[in-house]
């Protein structure tokens, strides 16, 4: 333990004492979703199941609700729904990570937890921080109890990455397969092309570059937070590209997150299939997955969007915290489409339910779920009087639109071609809404900020039936 680490621990402890109870009392605090006890949260990191317990780490600027120096926050859960904050185990306290313990992943082996992450360093001076002035270090931290970090080891620096890259190389996702370790890293080339690098290792410490994944035509200038996994027989590459131009309804957010299928062995194939966005709403970025002990591939994303501070307001900033993660989602492939659905544990969360048949208008609990089936015609669901979820059969488009600017904090409208609509599942958790269509083939996520007495739903559409689930208090 060095003096800098000890100083951080002390400051973190003081800050948690100062904040205690403050954010918990906040009316916009989610019940099910992971949110920071104080400060700013972004990407999920180091997701894993360790000795039976689920661990979720996340990017945390503990002292700066508007974003700033990044640490890893940590929470644990037995059911992916009740999360308990466990502190801030990864701090920027070494020369190789002094300007941020950036995103990364976890690998569990022989009861040890290995955390791979990017140590961010920004040098003083006249730099563009793209081609000069930035160090992106790949670091491995080891924990023997899943709570505290015992050691940190620098594995790779910019000199170890291919020569044609800028200084932007980050977000290691590591896994073990066929007796070897593999790592994907997101990168930006000097030609401003986003790419994912594949490395392999025999011992987790010495890494060899294998090859890179790229699109046939350049697709954005930087790919962040890569993930590679096998799902129902398909090899999936998940990426968060930056710099992709809007194309009609597609790519409407500042940055994207989506998946491509890979044909053949990922160690040999470089060509990627078509990129499909994972979410059609306003707030979804940098997802990561992990394999649960029971074989489920579970994904959690950041329910937010970088660099939107001036456009989307999150009204909790003044209350000392900002952002949350998505509900953990089970992934599957159906009819060649990657589907996301809330983890099955959610069914157990609800205590009450009310049947809905036809038009409905009534109050909502701030944490609830609507599960509806339709006859395929137009559907309109208005939440809190100002968030309109609308399906237009003629065009096959599903829209998410804020008609109340305060409620959406500046978010306006997003739409997506979804074909026919049969099922609609809406999860409301106080200040977040996730909409799952047709068994999770399409998903829309957004934050929203209703006043205390504003929780309400109005539902219209032919042959709508379903159930409203909730849990009081
Ligand atoms: C994505 C990202 C990552 C980086 C982290 C820093 O949101 O930019 O690429 O590691 O956030 O907080």
C-alpha cells in the first residue's frame, strides 16, 4: 500500500461519511439498478461471478458528479437485483495509471480475481492527446478475496501495440479458451479508423498480438470497450464505436454500441458481419458481458452517453450523483438476432400484479414493469405524461419521444424499424426506463425524471392485454 493509495482511501471514507444518507434519500434513486453512492458513474467493469457472488465494478469519479478522475467503484449481489456497495478498490495510485483507472474486465481462476484495465496517463505540455501526450497502459490487478486489490502489474505500454495506432488503445476484455488467454483491446489508428486488437498469452502476463478486427469500410474513428464471446453457437464481437455518421434513424446518438457476428474461428477470421445497434434509446453505451456459473451470458451497459452534458441533463447532478447501469440482461440469439431480456430473477422481485385489458390509464409505482401483448396494430404508451412510446404499424417504426422537456432533460426523439410488434415489456425504475420489444429483439433505454406525483401510464391500442407488476414502497 503506498501513501497515495492510503490518501485516496482516507478521502473516499470522508466523502462517504459526508454523503451518507444523502443520495439514498434522493427521490430519483433507482431501486434495482446500480448507481454510484456519490459522484459520476460510467462503464461497467470487471463483471463476474466469484465464489457464487456476482461482482460489478464500474467507472467512478467519486468526487466529481460531473465526471473527472476515474476509479473503480464496486458492488456485489446474490441475485443481480439487490446490489450492495463495497467501496472503491481500484484507485489511480501508480505512475502507470495516475490519471485514471480506466475500463477493463475480470478473469476468475483458482479462486483469484484478476482485473485487467487501462492505466491512463496524460503528460503535461502541448499535446493533442491523440497522437502524443497520452499513455494507455494495460495493467493486471490481482485480488485474493474479490474485495481488495493486492497487487498491480504493468503488462503492456503503447510501445507494445502495433505501430500504426494513435495513443488511444484501451479497455481490455480477457478470457480463457482452449488453455490460452485472449484479450481484445479497442483502438484508434493514425488514419482515424476504429479497430479491435486481438492478443493472446500463455501466462496472462506476456501478450502477443494476433491480428485486428475492422470493417470492410472504415466505421468510426475509435472503437471502445470491445467484448468477444460465443452465444448460442455464434461468435459475437461487441464494440462501442465513436465517429459514425447518422444514417436516417440509425446511429442517432453521439456514439454507438452494437454487435457483429463473426464467421469462422476468431483467431483467424478478421472480417465482421453487419453491425447492429444494441439499443435504440438515448442512454446506452459501453456494455460488457460475463458468463454466469449457470451458463447464462449476461450483459450490463452504462445507461448513459458520453459527451452529452450540454444536451442531456441528468437532474441528479446537483444532488451529488449522476448516471446508472442498465438492468443485467440475459443474451440469446433468436432467428439470427441477438436478443436482450432482463435477467429472469426479475420475475421474483415483483410482489403485486394487476391485469390490463384494452385501454388503461392509472398511476404507477416508481418501480414497476408493464408486460403487454398486442394484436399488431398501432400502440401508444404515455409514461409520466411526457414520455411517449409509440408503435406505428404502417411504417413498422417504434418511437421513443419526450414531449415534456423537463421530464427528459433535453432528450427528444429516437425511432427504429422493428417490423411487426407483438410484445412490449417496459421496465420503469424511478428515473430509468428500458423497453424490450418482441422478446428483446429491440431495446430502448432512457433516463427520465418524473416528479413524485407524476408516475402514471396511459395505454392505447387494439387488443392490448397484459400485466402491471410492482412492489410497493
Ligand atoms: C467509454 C470510455 C472507455 C474508457 C472509460 C474512461 O465510456 O471512454 O473507453 O476506458 O470510458 O472512463
